[in-house]
C-alpha cells in the first residue's frame, strides 16, 4: 500500500483555550492529507475537475489519545487500504516528534459523478494510482454513530458562504463544529473527547434550514453526546462524541 506522510506544526489560531489543537482542526489536517495524497498520486483536484468526479466523505471513526499543543510538530500518515465498488477506505495515524501515537482514524469515501450527482464504480486506473490492486477489498472497521433519542439540546444554523467547499456543498468539518457548538460550556468544561464517530448521509447547501439536535447518554462509564444535523426533516449527518474527564 502506498502511504503518504506530512509534518505539520500547530499554529496559535487552531488551538483551544487550553492551547491544545481543536478537535475539528485535527479533522481538517486529516482531510487535508487525503487531498494532498491524491495530488501526490496524480489524481487530485485537477483530475477531479477534468473527470467531473469527487471523493465524498461518508464516515469517520477517530480515536484520540492525546491532542498536540501549540507550536508542537506532528507527523500525519495516511494510506488507502481497499476499494469496494463505489467506495474506498482510508486510514490515518498521527504521531509526535518522539513517535508517540496521538490519534488514529478510519474513514470511508464514496466516488461521485458530479454531473449526475450519483455514486460511480472506482476504476482500476484510479485504484492503481493509489498503489493498490483491484482485489484489495477488505473494509476497515468503522462503528456507526447513534442518533439522539430526544432534543435535549436544540440549535438552528444559518449556512454561510464560507461553509461551502470545492464540491459546492457544506464542508464535512462544519457538521462536527455545529455538533460541538450545540453543547453548553458547563458540559464540555473539564472533559476531553476520546473518540468521534460521524456518518454523513445527505449534503447540505447554502440556503438550507439546518437544525442540530443532541442528547447525552452514558455508555460503558463514558459520556456520549449524540447529535443529528438535519436539513429540513431529513437527517444529513449523525455525530457521536465520547467524553471523559480530564
């Protein structure tokens, strides 16, 4: 398998009040790595534009062991693991300068025909560009998030032009940001996120009316905040955050 590694430093504008990298910024680094790796393989943004296709993120399963701090250097590794029909699985590892493991992530991506807005089969040419063989089809383990059972926390979102990405829909990181922002400060204070599960179900666009519904549930001694982001009456995304005390 063809792996790709890049080093990032943690700038001040991406840290939280504790000087740790924001969770959503970590997700942005992972997304950036997927795009940069595709560019390295010759099947990046120009290729997508020419072929009128795009990889659309469908699922995240992220485990966080320790968030890096301001001005720290991190090394992010990514590699595609397998392709199955219309989808591809991609793995990530984040380490510090001493090679301590900070985070891992498994992800599922769907190849979309941007003209017809439909999934299409991944070609053998595209598979081999990533250094894999067409018979590598073993999926990565990705747990599905559970939707909230009530709307204990309820917020409404106005989509802004800055929320839209190169695929002309709301960027996937925004869903996680909206989910986190739906929780009160007195809940998140003194806690840290150990795991993130995301299931993207429907794209949202500028002008959509967005509602974020959330509740909190205990699971195996850990608090889990369960979120659903909806456009109208349709669920666009489910997100779960697993919290533990600092």
